[in-house]
C-alpha cells in the first residue's frame, strides 16, 4: 500500500479516473446514493493534488453487470487510456466495481502495473503489484471465478 506521499509530480500530470459502475437498476434512492458515493471519489483525487482538469469520471456502465468486460464501454475506455500511458490513478469505491470476473480484473491490473498506474480503493492507494490487496483476491482463485468484496452475510449487487 502507498501513502499520499507516494504521489509524485509526474503522476499529477496524468489523469485520475473515477470509475462508476452500478450493475442493476435499483430503486432511485439506493442507486443515487451508490452513484453519489462513487462520484465523490473525484474529491479524493483533488485532495491528493490532481487538478480538476485532470480528474475524469467514467460512468458509462450504469445498469451493466461486471461479470464480463466486453459489454462495459467504461471499463474498455479505462483500459485503453491506461494502455496509452495517460492515467496515473484509477479510483473505485470497492474493488468489485472494476468487475466480478477475476480474469478481466487481473488483466486490467497487469496493464496498470506495466504503465505504473495506481489504484485507489476505499481511500487507500495501491499499486497493482501490492500483494496485500490483490494477491489474496485474484491469484488464489480458479480461472473464471468471481469475487465479492463485501463482508460475509452482507451481500452486494453485481
């Protein structure tokens, strides 16, 4: 895990992307609360030093399940921008917002590692190579497995 002091000036020259995904169309109150929480991550990026002009919210995957990346335009856009070297940080409210298919998430994290893109989950800053968050959740599961980051008994929407 990194600290805010790990953020270097060159990071702030690249984009900070907030990925907002709500897989199901739930009652308006539940959905708007979740979406507001996810969108508020843009404030975190600005607090960490990103200028507002370099913070983008990617919210193209409303009502799209995270089981596979193929129908998720926002997920593909994030991957594309990381591959082009334009992104220093991706912020999500929970690791499951990136997706439920471990292979898709693992692939994104490998690309992020290659391009030195950090991932912020629940206000904690990580490099995809940080084993304390990613290895237990991604690498110790069978291929095609899905994960749920909610505490047992709480359940979560896909």
